[in-house]
């Protein structure tokens, strides 16, 4: 999906599609295919559309039409190429569709309608039932029966019985429905149950950045318990209610019976702000209960339905199954009702039927002047079919701040009903305050003061102090008035928000900005304002931690973030990679290898690296195009070969494994490598002055100062007599995971500082055009001379080396003890030579099963007794 700079959905007209234009100054005799030849009526424009193609029907902005869109029976091609009903023209005002007493747009079976009407986007229209007076039930947009890929955006539905409805007609419901940035206002009827948005049997429903106001208030019947801004029934799945303004409902702002996510919403002047769970017992939601998240919402000015129907509920949670739910970072403040009802209600009752409420994480919520804090009912009795649980258990309360500055407020800050022992839950770090003092708590019917409550509940880290908030008088109309430049009432503020459109957008009036501004009245500076809060529940007992810890442990991840959202997932932390080896690091590249994670189902590896320890700001993913990460699952190794690095620099890195759910392992211990300097060889010799060096086929040469250094762990030091050379030889090779030898290590130094070539200077001669890598090098030719010795040294170990040492001790007679690639060493004295020279043969072990080794199988094992010459050089 593509969006413009202000976040509105945009499409590109397909090459085989047409755009049809309709205007109130058009003519149905026109072809309707250009802005200068528009049709007059919507019906004439509709007739030109081809079902199954991504055609567009565009109504001129500023036009007024005397009909709605009627019975919609045509579909688009796909999610990315839907049929679009939108607008054109430069006017700010949306086109108005006066629909009389009928619905603005509806889909249902019959009348030539296909079995499913898919891929339709309705953008930027203003629907109003201009002659409706409360009798009947016209709906702004009604979708009945199967559909997928429906988008309703930037529309106004004002004064209908229902604003928008999605329902199953007995042949199926809808999938992937998005309702965003609409204004659903003044839904009402003289009788019946008006709703702002009603949905049941939708899979994948997103409701975001809408304004829904004044639902079920008007009409001769007036407010009842059945009319809601959002009524999301038990038959829906995968529901997200994000960043909406929901206000002045007859009953609920959000009734989320099916469970799901409600984050970032502003709920104002609603008798019941948010309900998660509940409803009549049905198999979809009551067999094992629901789960969900209610996070980062701002709930203000709770009211009653009527004087006889007292409410003033904040967030009510019921029918929560053993997967639990998250209630975090909400502000619940300034109730206008005097009813002593809780801001956070944990109920084991669902519309008169006893069900359970389990494993809630209730964290960092702010409750201010609500005349009631946390209320917990007792467990229910026998559950009604099909419910299977009645428990009230597993809750965790952390760092909530419950405050009442109302002097006459006698409502308790925490109430647990008889049978709901607070000691059965976990209480940590709450701050409580009630200006009226006294017994602020009720524990199983027993009134208690703060100290007695702490003892009874077993709470730790709590306090009993008044919080001074920044500005507890913040209101929506106050904020909108500032943007407007003059004072507005609440109703006028809603009207001002409804003026927002793709043609008239003020980012300051975006719901996320409104919510953030209101939140600032109660959130302290120490709280993180616009970053994710990660909440993890381990097992069936919810706990809050900063990040996942133990590999192999399954968590429930929930993320609540101001303005954004992410689905709940079960996460198992993978095992970390092991056995990290830095094979080489020279010039602008390195080779790092590791053993793959022992956890099955790993889909990729990420290497994070940087130039500062603890600040790994660069990243490479094995899924990236052009990645330098290679994963060899057949031998359980991965390698990373970055290029373009800075020669001489030190890089720090760590590696994580990632499974199919996107869950990362704990990273490997941060390691580092320094890229050794590469010096081009322009002649046939170069002089190494210090450090560790590599010549040609990655053979390390180490001077005497580094004998005990980290690079020399594989060397055996054989001390010779004064003025003789120390030869550091070893048979251990550094190898890649597939067994290829990276370096046979051989180091040679001069033992005596009095010698013409001191211990910090080793002369290396390589082929012209080769390279030498080292910490310090010099191309200056020494001016002194020394007797030259020539060594042919093999790497079979102590046998050959001991024979060579015996030769040295005997005065280097030049006796031949074996061929250069045999088990012995040949050495001879070359008196009178002008420099020091060593010839060395590097041998590579042959893999078993490889051609020439005589083995029967290719099992990838090294056979060091069988070697071939890789390189020969001298220095």
C-alpha cells in the first residue's frame, strides 16, 4: 500500500483500467472519461465500470449529488489494484451524497451481485441521509456477505442510524478490512440499537485514526446500554483499534468483545470507555477466552448513560483466557460521573454469566480523579456452556499511579471482592493517594488503610504519596481551540476535526498528536513518551521485563506504543551462535566464522558491527541482497566476509540468530578485529619491523616481541644458541568451516639484538606484485650483512624440527636429511651472503574423500599426514 506525505492511501491507475468522472455540472451524454466531459449522475458513471478491473469512479470535489452509491456489485482486481470510488478536482470540500432515508452504499446478495465483492476502496466522500428523522435504519456503508480487501478512508458518514457495518450474511464474512481517517458522526434512531461502527465475522479488521462521536444519543429513545461508538462483536478475529477519537457514546466507546488490540485511542465522555472481552457466551470467545492489549489510551471525563443507568467505567476486562492480556500506559482521568466505579475493572462476569479473568499485566497506568481505582471481582461459579474456566488469577500489577485529589471522594483505590484474595496476585511499585485519607482499600470486604493493605496484598516497592502532575485540566477542546486560534466547545472541536481531509490536512490535528498533547497533562518526564513499551509474559504468570532473557524460553510478546502497534506473538528465544572465529582481518576485508545456532527453525543471521565498542550501528542480514554472509547448513557454519572496511581500524561485532517469528537470540559476546595494513610489494623483498605479518597465501610471520602474543598460541618456541635464529613452528592450521586451510603458521625472528638484523626486523622476500600485511613494515634495505642460511622446513612437527635443531647445533654442515616436503629438514651454510634468507614450503592437508588421498568417502575430515604444496617462498 502506498501513502502520500500526509499518510493518505494513493493508487496508480492500471494501464488497462479507466477513470470515470462525475460532476454535478456534468452531462450523462458526455463520455465521462475526462475531467472536461464528466457524467452527471453516479448511476451513469457506475455503468461504465467493468467488474474485475481496477477502474476508478471519481466524483468532483465540491459537487452535491442527490443519491448515494446504491447497491454496489462490482469488484476490483487485487489489493494493490482495487476498484476505487474517489474524488477529483481542486475544491477543498468533499463531494456530498444526499441519500434521503436510504443507505449511502451497501453490498448484499441478490440483484445481480456476485458471490463476493472484493477489492473496493472508497475514498474522500461525504454521505448524509438528508431527509432521515430517526425512523428506519439507513446505514452510511453496509457490507453484508463475503468480501476481501475493503478500504474506507477519508469519508464522512453523518446522521445515519449506523455509520458503517460489516456482517456475515450466512454465506461468509469479510477479510482484510480497513476503516481509517473517517468521521462517523451523530448516528441515531428513534428506536433500535444505533452503532457508529458495527462489525461481526471479520478476519483482519483495522480501525484507525477515525473520529466517532455522538452515537445513540439523539432520537426519541435516547441513550441506552446497547448503542456504542464501536461495537466489535465476538465473531471477529485479528482486530486492531488504533489511534481513534471516540466520544459521547450512549454506552461504550470501544466494545471489543472478540479481544484484540486497542492502543493510542482518545476516549472522551463515554459511560464505558473500553471493554475487552465479554458478551454473551459463544464458542468463538468463551471456550478458552480472549486475549488482547489495551495500551497508551487516553480516557477522560467518564459519564453515566442516564441518571438511572450509572456507569463511569474506565477499562473493563472480562472473559480473559489463560493467554492473558496487557493493560499498560493508559491515562484514565477526570470522571464527571459521581458513581464509584473502577477505572480498571477485572471482572469474572460476562453479561451475567460467570467466566474467568486471567493473567493480566497491568502496568504504568495513571488513574486520576476517577472515583474508583482497581476493582477485582471474585472468581465465578460454574461457567455457562461453552465456557470452560471461571478463575480470577495470575494478575500482575506494576508501577500504576492511582490518585484522587477530590476531597469528598470516598471511593476505594483498590477493591477486591470476597473470594478475591489480593495476595493471590503480584503487586509491585504502585503509588496510591486519596486526599480524603481513611481506609482507601477494600480487601475481600474488609476496609483497610494503606499500611494494612500492603501487608495483606504482600505488595513491594509501593508508596502512598500525592503526585503533582503537569496539567490535569487538559481537554480535547482546549487543544483544538489552540490550533483553531479561537475558543471552541467540545461539539465545535469535533466539527473542526471533521474538516480534516486529504485536501485540508493539519498534522497538528492528527489523532496521535492530540493524544500526545492530552497525555502530557499526566505523564511525568521520567516516562518514555513515544517509544515502544515491551511487555513479556512468561508461562501463565505475567511479568514485565525489559527484553527477553533465557534461550529456549517461550514468552508472549506485546508491544504498546504511542500511535503504532504490533500483533501479539508467542516467541521462543533461539540459542545463540557459538564458536566465533576471526579467520583473517587485513586490508579492507575480514573473514569471521561461527557455528550455527543449535535451535531448529533459524531462518537468518544478523551481524551488527561498528567502530565503537558497545555502539554497533551497522548491520548486515543474511537475507539482504548482496549480503556477505554465507550460511552452510550442511556443516553447521556461517561466515561473514565484509568488504570496504577501513584498513587499520578496529571493528566490534556481534552475531544473532533469528527464527521464523523474527525472534532474535541473545547476541554472541561482542568481539573485535583490527584490519592489518597491506603494503604492495614493488620489488622482491620487504622488511618487517614489528607486529604480526602475513605473506602471500596468508602465512603469519611473527617477530620475537610477539612470541607470547595472542597470535602465537599455536607456535612451539625452540631456543637456539646466541646469534642464531629462533624458529617458531607449528602444525596447527587455522581453517574455514569446510576444512580449507587458511594459514599454516610459521614465524622466524633473530634472537640476538646484537645481530645485524635485530629481533624487531625480519627480512621477507616475496614474488614481485604480491602483498604483505603487517602492523609495521619498512622497505628500507638494511646496510649490514650477515652470513646467510637457507632452511627447507616442513611442518610435520617435532621430528623434523628436532632433526633441524641438531643440524644447527652441529654447525650447519649442509647435510641433507630429507626432501623439502618430507619429514626432515635440509640446511646448508652459505658463507659470505649479504642478507638473511629462508626458503619455506607451505603444505595444505587434503580432505578425506578428496581426489588423491586414497580414501573411500568424502566426510570432510582433515588428514594432516597427507599434504600438498600450496606455496613456496623465501626471505
